[in-house]
């Protein structure tokens, strides 16, 4: 039975990078027998412009019916003057909540071909392979009460609530430990237990879950130290698990260790493995429409989708090998190109990955 994939191009560079991912999916379907059907819908600013809301009911319904969702990016300066309730990012948050996507997987992998693109010394980052597991539907981004109020004095006060239940912490920690069992069997739980009672509870629950995984070494680290350690000695980490906001920050920090945020995919999963897949780099409106964006993070998000939601690990491995072959050939978009070299454009990079797929991972 065909698997249904919902394509959400979104805003900014989203449509450009999604075009290249769709090329790859079409190649896997037509040349390698991947049994999929693709549909497309609006989200984010594009949806607001067309329908008056960043997440139309029709889009959410299609997402619920799909086996997996592939998202480009949302947001941009054009929509920043809107009320916060209808800004493009609310479409993204609505998808996560509406689909129950509580587990965000963000790998930070340094391709050996791009070691020179990292701002850190090669010996610090060579061989880097970290998986950051971020809780995605709780924490301060969703906690209530929240808002801005005016005090009797006339001064305004903003407030947000950091809140987690034990069950929310338990389930995200189990995702992290299960992943660690297939990797290096090390989990670092990141919190701020010395000043935040909510994350003191987080540490207690993580410790309790860890007792069910005796083969996995569990450590704990305060978030400020974790940020420092990612820059000082990142290879000490195997799997990191943390809250929504801390994971948002640390995963972007880890991304830059790899040389470019344009190289890193992500997966957001529900309890049954259904997921939404997207690059972590955002909509980059400053380069939208120029054909220079790096599509590899989106293409690698397709590989994660094949592996985690579509039960097609062989196709995932084939696609990852094609990306590596393209990098071996020396093709680089502007974000990963060496000074003085001539970068390729978005479409040219996507075409090269398709060519590598058709050559079984080797580019002529």
C-alpha cells in the first residue's frame, strides 16, 4: 500500500529547497520502486496570505491523514507585524501539537568532506556525530499562563510558564535511551536543576528512566555548561536529551559545529513513529528566490523520513550515500564553499544528488 507524504513548502527558501527534495523522492519512486503518493498544502505565511490563518483546517486534516510530512520552512519579516496568534510560526507549533509530535530528533553530523567548513579546529570536530533529542510539545513554549499584562502602575509585564508533567519527561527520555541503545549507549540529560524546580523534577525522572536501561551510561549537565562543552569538546556527547527551549538553543549551537546549518535535517515524531521532517535552518528570507540555498538539509530530512516513518531504511542509506558522493565530487553551495571557489546553486545541487542516486551513489 502506498505511503502518503504531505509536502508543505512554506515560506522564504522553503519552496526552493522542497523542489529539490521532491525531485529526489520522485527519483526514488520512479527508478527504485519507492511506493509513495505525494500531496501538497499551504502552511505559514503563505497559508495566511491565501486563507487568513497559518495552519488552515484543510492542511491539518491532510497532515493527520498522511504517513509523513515534509516541511520546508515558515516565517519572514513580511509577517512579523501580524498579531502573534496568526504569525507563520504558529502554523508550525500547531502542526506539532495537532499531530502529537513530542520528540524532536536533531542529528549533528560532520561530513568528513566538510571538516574545513567548521569554525572549530578539525581535531575538535572530526568524526562528530551527536543526536539531540528535544521535547517538542511541552515546556515554556506551550505552558500556561502566558502573555503580557499591564500592572496598576501602568508598567507592562510579560510572563511565560515552564511546566512539565512526569509522564512528558518520561516519554522523551525513553526515546533518547532507545536511540542510545542503537548508538554509543551514552545519554546526557541537560537541565537547569540548580535554579529551576521544573527541571529538578526532570533530572529525577531521567534518573528513574535510566535505571531501566542498565547498558546506557547516564550523565546530567546544566544547560549553560552543556553549551560550553559543545564548543570545547563536542565529541564527548552521544545522545543529549533536554527540554523544548534548551533543545532549540543547543541544537542550533551544535549545528554550527558541522560547518553549516544548511546541512542538518530533523525529525519530529509521535508515539507511533509518524513524523514531520524539516531542515533546521529556517526560511532565510534574505536569500529567498535567488536559487542559492543549500537543499541538502532538506534532502537529508527525506532520508530521516524514509528511515523513521516509511520503513525504507535501504532507500535512506542509498540517499545518504548519494549526498556523500556529491560532496566527494566537490560540489558546494555558497554556505559550505571554500573562499575563492565557485559555488553551485540550489537546483544544480539537487540535480547532482539525483544523478548520484541513478549512478548507485557514484557521480560520473
